[in-house]
C-alpha cells in the first residue's frame, strides 16, 4: 500500500487487535472525508501517516490502548471538521498536532487518563465548534491553548481532577456558546478568562471543590448570559455545590443579577455565595462600576456620604492633584474601602504625606502604582494581602520605609522599586512568597539591605538589583527557590558580598554579577544544579573569593570570568560538567588556580579563552587538555604565567603522565580510637605530590607527599577510602587512579570474669587499653575484681 496517495472517502482503521503500526500508508497524502482510528489495542504510533497533508472532514482517534502520542500527523495544518481524541489509556501528549492552526468543528478530548498537557496545540487560533476537555485525570494545565482567540461553541471543562489553572486561555476573546465547569477538584480560580468579553448562553459552575472566586469572568458582558433552548431547565447562571466559592460578586455576575427577571441557581457554596440574596448583598458593597478618580481633597472628603456603606470599587482608584486645584493631603475619608477591582494609582501629589485611609484594603485585583509623591513618608497599607498585577514604587523622595502590618503573600506581575531617594527598608514585602514577574530594585541611594524577603520562594521573571549606592547586604534571599529569568546584580557601590541564595534550586536565565567595586566575596548558589542561561562575573575589582556554585553541573550558555583583579582561585565548581558555548577566563591579575573547571566535558565548549591572568601557570586541567586535543584551533591562550602562556606550553604540560594506587599499609581491622596507615604506589610524576582522598563523606588534602610514604587514618566506623586527585610538583594531574582500601573498626568489649587489669575474660571485640581512652567505658557483667 506504500503507493497509495489518496483516498476519496473515509479511512477507517479499527478493531485490529494485533496491528502495531500503519507504516504501509507512508505515501498517503489526502483523505476525502474522515480519518477514524479506533479500537486498535496494539497500535504504538501513527508514523505511517507522516505524508498526510489534508483530511476533508474530521479526525477521530479513540480507544487505542497503548498509543502514547499522535506523532505522524505533523503535516496537517487544519481540519475541515472535528478532532476527537477519546479513551486512549496510555496517551500522554497530543504531539503530532503541532502544526494545526484551525479546527473546523469541535475539539473533543475526553477520558485520556495519562494525558499530561496540550502543548502541541499551541498554534491553534480558532475552534469552529465546541471545546470539550473532560475527564482527563492527569491534565494539570492547558497552556497549549494559549493562542486560541475564538471558540464558536461551548467551553466545557469537566472532571479533570488535577487541573489547577486556566491560564492557557489568556487570549480567548469571544465564545459563541455556554461555559460549563464542573467536577474540576483542583481548580482554585478562573484566572486566564479575563480577556473573555462575551458568551452566548449559560454560565454553569458545579461541584468544583477548590474554586474560591469568579474573578476571571468579571469582564463578560452580562447581556450575553441568557437561556439556551438546548438546555431547558437550566438557569442561565448556575453556581451550585462549589464548597469554597465565596467571592461571586464580580462585575459580570452583579450586573446580571441587577436585572430581576434574570434567573439564577445559587446554592451549596461558601458564605458570601450561598444564595442569590447573599451575592446581591455583596454586590451592593461595591461603590462604582467604572472606578473613581480623585483630583482634590474635597472629592475625597465627600466620598463617605456619596458612597454610603460601600467598601469595594469595581475599577481603578486614581489619586492625583489637579493642577492649581485643592491639594490632596488626607486619605482618611477612604477608610471604608476594603477591595479594589482594578488598580490603585497614586501619583503627582505634592502634599500627601501618608497613605493612611487606605489601610483597610485587603485586595487589589490589578496594579499598585505609586510615584512622584514628593512628601510621602508613611506607606501604610496595613491590611493588604493580595496584588493581582504589578507593584511600582517610583520617585517618592521622602519615603523612608515601605511599612505595613499586612501580609502580602503574592504579587501577580512584577515589582519595581526605583528612584526613591530616602528609602531605607522594604518591610511591606516581608511575608511575600511569590512574584509573577520581575523583581527590580535600583537607584535607591539610601537602601542599605534587602533583608525583607525572608519568605520569598519564587520569582517568575528576572531579579535585577543595581545602582543602589548604599546597599551592603543581600542576605534576605535565603529562602528563594526558583527564579524564572535572570539574576542581575551590578553597579552597587557598597555591596560587600553576594550571599543568601543558597536555597536557589532553579534559575531559567543568566547570572550576571559585575561592577560592584567593594564586593569581596560571592558565597552563594550552593545547591543550584542547572543554569538556564550564561554565567558572567566581571569587573568586581575587590573580589577575592568565589566560594559558590558548588553543585552546579550545567550552564546552558557561555561562562565568562574576567576583570576581577584580586580573585585568586576558582576551586568550588568541580561538579560543573557542561557549558553551552564560550569558556573565557581573562584579565584576573592574581588568579593562580582554576582547578574548579577541571571536569567540564570539552565537547560542550565552543571556544576556550584563557588570557591575561599573569599569575596563572597551571592550565593543564583535564577539561583544557582534552579540548586542546580535539579543537586547539578554537582556543586563545596568552598573557598568563610560564606554563600557561600559550597553547604549546599547555599542550606540553598536558602530556605528563601520573597514576596512583591507594593501598592499606597498616592493619585493615582496628579498634575504635586507634590508627592505621595508608600509602600510595605512584607511577610517574615528580615529588612532592598533593594528595586528595575521601572517606565517602569528607575530602582530605595531604600536601608534600613523597612517593611510597605512609600516612595515618583514624576512622571511627567502617570506612572505605578512595582517591580524588593526585597532583605532582609540576601540577601533573594523575589519571587512572585506583584503590579503595576498606578499614574495619571494632568496638570495645565487655568483661565477663576476672579482674579489671588482667587477666580477665573478655567477650569478643577489642580489649581496651588501660587507662581507658577518653570518653570510653567498660561494661562489667559479673565476678569482676578491681585491683
């Protein structure tokens, strides 16, 4: 069948219990109507359809027990009708649909218990039918739908037990149908649907055990919520049996309920959303649909009487002095406000000294933007715990501390704290756990530390700390676990050390530390295993110590360490085995040791640069030698000390040969608190040697070792020793080192009969010396005479 190019009607491959592949169809390019692949219990893949360019109707892939993906369908870019993927027990992804941009009918993905993600659908822009995602137990997110802007049918998401986010639907603008959300037990909110402004039918939320609020659907035009004749008996708005759902008073819902003839079923939810009456009561606490702008003190003073009893603002609050108007200096009349559905913007207020009056606000759905308030001293947002957007504090010349007694735990977007001339502390952020975007702190000339981030675990974007001329310490980052982007620490005139990052386990971008003129040490990043970008440490003119990156195994970009004139050693990076580009060590005037770079796989280095390090004589590292052996043309080595002053010198030093065998020269069975000896049989090399050996936990360094001599060891438990490095007087590193002597340690015995000194009858083990070793005791059973 390899010559089959076209089928005018449907292709049905079904109920073939022994069929493992469909490679015989490798020439097929077009199918006139449907492609049906069902009930094939042994089918492994769809690679046989790799030439398929078009399907005239729909695609149905159902009940294929061991099919794990859809690879083979990559040549398809659209379907004229549906895509149905149902009851495929082993299906983990929809890879193979990567180039689909348009679906002419519904997309139905149901009862695939192993399906993890929908990433392959990332090019789909429109679905001309229903979107059904039902009963996919392992599906955690739907980020693969991130480019879908229109669904010409229902949105039905039900029974996905692990689904915790709808953020993949961020670009969805319109829906020509109903929304059904039911039995999604891990879904806590509807974030991701904020762009949706219209539907054409029902809003139905049933039995979502973790759902707490409806903020994601606040922008839906309430006039597009109405009965559907296909669902007779269902009210247009149904909020039923969502036990944690307490926040239903969003603009779309409140506006819908304002029209008394609009019917709704609301029950079985948490307090605040247990009935239509409760939701309407909460809706009535909102002050304004459009938000409020205050340009004078008189407007603020009139707020309590103009908005009697209301506590929530739908939209933005903007506070800004009008030119030539009544100067704003007191926000206390706003103290009844507890929530803002939009942003809080306070800027250009020459007389405002305090934010007191906003101290009862607990939640701001969008941004906090406070800038150019020259007299602002007191930053009191005491109850604030949630900021949905960004947090921007800029150019407030009198502000000393971001003080609050509140507990902000999450900021949805970025934080920028810049150009605040008197700012000394960031206490408002002391309880912060998560930042969705960047954390930027720069141009704050009085800021002495960032100790206020002790509870921060994740930063979704970059961490950028620069040009804070009084900054001394970064110790407040001690619990930071994940940074999604870059770490940028630069141009901080008094920063003495980079520490506090020793919990960081993931960094998706670069680490750049540069132009910090009094920085003496970097003692951080001890557990970070993989760096997603490049590592660059340069122009830190006082830095002497790089005690960092001990666990780093992979740098996915290049690595450069240059213009650090007082740096002496790079020794802590021995776990580094891979980089993704250039390795450059240059212009470090006192650097003499780069042993930490010994284990880099040379095949991962694109270009090697070791230049202008006048004290660096030893370059015959394993990584360097092996790179020069295979790719010397892509290396630049010059301006270093004799032995590393050019490529020829390094290649010559690489040709040395030393190997060693570690042996036990004393007893291999000893008593506790006694000593035995080891020795090395060394082949090649020149005395004296530097020996590094390990007991499996600790690494010991033995300098000035002479071939064949013995050295003592005193293990307290059974121990096996092995070599780490053997380095001769000319820094020739040993290769092929062997030997793992094992030492057995016996405990002291007990006396069963006799006298204390001797003779005595001992019960096995070691007879202790007299007097006893410090801290040891003898167990005495019976008939013992002490002399």
